[in-house]
């Protein structure tokens, strides 16, 4: 993806879930000023998070989240930039009614992300660090 200027706080790279109570999202700028992946089945106050330094602007950057077995890892350009080994929420906890799956948009009344996407993928398994690095180079 590529953003030309610093994105607005809470704009989303992706936001998937059943509204504001159960979701997972990736924002390039959270209230902390950092890149954040969060997942929750109990609303904003119950988020389990991984944060990293903000994304670079003015160039293409590969961003990935690998999640499984209680660990969420953030990558930029194939390099690990953040990790949380105590994640207990899974998308299965969202129930059977996913209501939204957005790119560049939030389920909350947050600003839209002004960015270009080249590719977006969801896998049915957790990618290894080597697999993420290979994707970032391709």
C-alpha cells in the first residue's frame, strides 16, 4: 500500500467484524500515533493489540499481520516490527454474522484512508516470517 501523507487518526487499512463490539482492524495511526492491529470481542475497551512505529509515507510499503495460536505479529516490508504473544480473541468469537469487511474504511465513524492498495490477501493459516518476507519482496 502507499500513502502520500500521514493518515488521519483511526483511518483503517482494514476493518472486519460484526460492528463495533467484535472486530479486528489495522490502522496506520492509532491514538498513540502508531501503527496498530487490534482484535476484540468485547468492544474498544477489551482490545488486544500489537503496535509498531508509524508507516512510511510517499512510497509503497508491504504491511502484514500474521495471527494464530495466541500470537499476533506485525510486519512492514517483510520485517517484524511488533508482537503480542498473549492474544486470546479469535475471529471465531465474532459469531456467525460478519457484517463488514472493509478496506480503507472503519466500522466506526472514522475518516476514510487515503491510500492506494496493490494487493490484499487473507490466508486460512498463519504465515511464517520467511513467507511474509517473500511476499514483501514480490
